[in-house]
C-alpha cells in the first residue's frame, strides 16, 4: 500500500476521506454532512486519490435489468373478436 499523508489534502478532501475510508460512510451521508451533492463528493474523493498518488476510483452503480423474453403471440390470441 502506498504511503501518503492526509496533510497533503485540502480540509474538505481530508474530511471526506476520513468519513469514507475510516468510518465507512456512504456517499449520500458524506454529501449531507458536507452540504454538497453526491457527484461532488465523488469528484472530491477522486481528486484526493490523485493528490495522494493513488489510482482513481470509479464510483457508480450499474443496475442491470433482466433481459425480457420476447414471445411470439398471434393477434387472435390477444384480441377476441
């Protein structure tokens, strides 16, 4: 693991870093406490990572939906005349 000092980070970056990695807070909690939006917390932590010489961390949730099965149906089965 890389050695770095939190003193190299700005005050907001340091606070966000502590909340996220020391206390395990979620991004939304950090955003509420710092009074900023969640994407801003993400950018703040990414800048902190690059200032510390660590690789960027991607923060996003990918919700994969189940593929729908297409079933062939005839119109006579759907519409009753």
